[in-house]
C-alpha cells in the first residue's frame, strides 16, 4: 500500500539535501521541532498543511511544487499514465480535424475581438503578402 506521508517525507528530504541544508537548519527556520521534522521526513508522522507550508517556506520552494512532485511519484508507484498508447489506438484523423473544438476543447474556435480588429488593421492578405 502506498502511503502519501512516505512520499511527502521523501520529497522534503530530497529537497533539503539538494539544497545542502541540515535537518536542524530547516527545522529551525520552519519553527518545527527537529525530532518531528525527522519523523515527517521518514514517513512516520503526517505533517499538517501548516507544517508543510512552513517547511516549504524554509526550503524556499512553493508548496505546489512539493505537492506536484509527491503526486508525480505516487502516479509512478501506482502505475498511472505509464503505458504509451498503441499505434492502433490512435485515431486516424487529419491535422485539421484533430484541432476542432469538439476534439480538443482547449483550442478556441474563435479569436478574441481585439485580435481580429488588430489583424484587420493591417489590411488585406494581399497587402500583407506585399510587405
């Protein structure tokens, strides 16, 4: 069974060691008891969000980066998203069909009015080509 506290502890320890900081330095800067931080790093204690925020600050690292790394490690341990799709499973569509809003909702089907107005201010396509 994968425990989140183990991964949080590993990520915190890895960050601390990458920065060349001692456990004592980080605990002091985060205002956390040295023994408690040691237990968190070893996955023996669950850190509250307040403790995580203090330790993240002591490591000058956004808590979102720490949690993203924890999430990535958990995904690897759980085997999520590791297998590449087979070529047969990839739909056979042209480039333009794959860029439609229905297929890819991230790409808008219209441009903001200010972009259209700015483009039109340059003149026609023929004028643009002659520049």
